[in-house]
C-alpha cells in the first residue's frame, strides 16, 4: 500500500521530504505513523463514501508540524508543547498551498478541542474550535487515535479499549465524540 500512496501522492511526499530533509530522526517516526493512518483511513473513506484522495493526502500531512514541538522521544527539538503541532501544521500547510489539508492538521488532535475546553483548561492554544466537521476530517482524526508514535508501536493499531482509555483522560466531551465516531466507523481491527 505504501508504494501506491507514494505513487499517487508524489507532491505530498516531496513536500514531507523537503520539510524533514535535515531531520531524518523525526522522519523515521513520522512516515510510518502517517502511512499507517493513511492506509486505514483510506479503507474507511472508501467504505463511507468520503473523498478517498483527500483523506489519503490529509492523513499523510496531518502531523507535518511535529518538528516544531518539544517531543524528544520522537526526536523533536522544538520549544513548543506537542499539543501545538496541529496549529503549526496548519500554518505550514497553508503557506505551501495545502489549504484543505491544513484544516485536518488543525482539527485532528485528540477528538477535537473546543475553544471552551482550551479556555477552561488554560491550554497553550489559540481559543478557537479545533473540531473535525467534515466526514473526511472525522475519519483522519478517528484513525489517528489508534496509532501512537512509540517506536515499538508505530504501525500497530491500539485496541478500542486502549484508545477509549486514552481519550477518557481528556474529559467526557472527548470521550462522547470518540464513542460517536466508533459507532459510526466501527472497529478498525
């Protein structure tokens, strides 16, 4: 599947390699993660009548901003908190003309983050709704929840129970969104 992804999205891969040309360590975590997300997200997109090409491109680009954050376990040496990678990704993608994909980068974190949640929890994010709205945005966000960036788990999806437990830590609203998506999209196993 990766060969098919590369063949049909050469411009996306060229962009990723350009951004990460001097950061092979982060790239070694990023590519397996986004390709795993893309493979499953494309299957869901086909099943649910979503824009398959867009879901593939958005999946490959959703984490493009990670290098600007401080996530040393995956080689990121930025100074900003990891939760800001979607904001950085949106800015970066828009500046290179990937405007639709930029929205997915912004909204994919967790099960989406509302302005209310950002304000109430004093999160280091702009106080705006960063919530998936389209079917395609939901698919990428849902599938992303199943893949970590742990070196030993990059291409192995988490179980529904593991994702459920992870999402519960972010509050009832996030958990309700995950439950809704899980009813809509089903088990990825």
